[in-house]
C-alpha cells in the first residue's frame, strides 16, 4: 500500500536545552588596549634590582642577538613583581630586550595567562572546559562568586579577589579544577570552595592538590592495575645469560 510519507510526518515538539551556562569571556580584552588612569604609557615602570639581575641572567642563556627568546621570562617576572602587566611594563620589556613593542603586544594578547589588568591579591580561576563542565564547574563558579562576593571577570570591592573563567588547566583527571594564582585545587566541591576562600580571607594558604583525599589522579576507589610489586631487574632472563639463581623479590 502506498503511503504518502509527507502525510505520516508527525509534528515533533521542539525541545530547547541549554548545553552550558558558562560565563562568556570579554573577548575584546584579549587584543585591545585603551589608555586609562591606571594603565597608560605615562605611568613609569621599573624592574626591581633583584628582578633586573634575574632577567639579565636569563638573557645570558641565549646567543647574542637572540634576546627576544627571553620575552616569556621577562613578562613572567613583571607579572610576579606587580601582579599584572600594564602597557608601560610592556614598553620596558621591549626596551630591555631591544625588540619592537609590537612583538611584546603580540605576546601579551596571545597568551591568556597574561594579566593585562589588576586581578586582585588572589586571582581565582575556574576551569569551564568540557571535563570540568561535566563535573559541575558551573556550580563551582557560582560558589566562587558567592564566597568572594565577586562576579566572573571582575574584582571584589576590597580588591582582594579577581575571579576569572578559564579554559583547560591541564588537570582534567581531577576535574573540577580551581586555580588560585599558581596553586591548583582539584576535585573540588562547593564546600571545598568556601573553605579555600575563607582560609585565604583569614590570611592562610589552604593546602593545594586534590581535595577528595586522592594523592594524585589514581582511581578514587583504589588502584585497579599495577597492584603487585614489580619484579626485580633480571627477572625472567634465561639462566645462561646471568645468575642462574632466581632474583629475590624487591618487597
Ligand atoms: S578541563 Fe578543566 S582542567 Fe582540563
């Protein structure tokens, strides 16, 4: 029997579903500089004596004429000295390395870890890439915003915290991941977030690493492979090639 396929098509109800409610990055901040009162070329920047010595030592690692290879190190030193990289510091780096300012601008606008505005005494970064998103990074971000009283992309009123949304931090096996400056807090839940922020507020440094009790990225329920002691060197080798007596186990 011929059935007109156009007649049997049923109306499928439209399902609208959000895949993610992650905060958007302000993309114009990645490549546009606008002079402001606290970030313009007239504000002088100088390396401290110790940092200048450090930078000169790094530059010495590269052949004559290749000082530009120390650009990443120079920018990292600036960021560790004052917490962020203003335009005047970029100009200083260009001067010290004898490279065009444009080369420094390119670096600063390419690497998202380059902070081009002050991000607080503690820069709290919440990873929202897929593995962390699947493990609840949206809830973690919300908890961070509540604990710091600071929305993603902004600075808390006391300038203590700057909260940022970031992409994969390379610790997906311990998702969800929170990074405070250089310290990774992994396997975090909402309660951990509040504890971490509270400790920072009270002047302490919370212990970093997995918060779930894991040592690293091993299965949470214990090891499932490589459970036995490994054999000693020489194990299984034919008798004619070595000591005929069987090697003693190492443990
Ligand atoms: S996705 Fe979050 S650390 Fe890789």
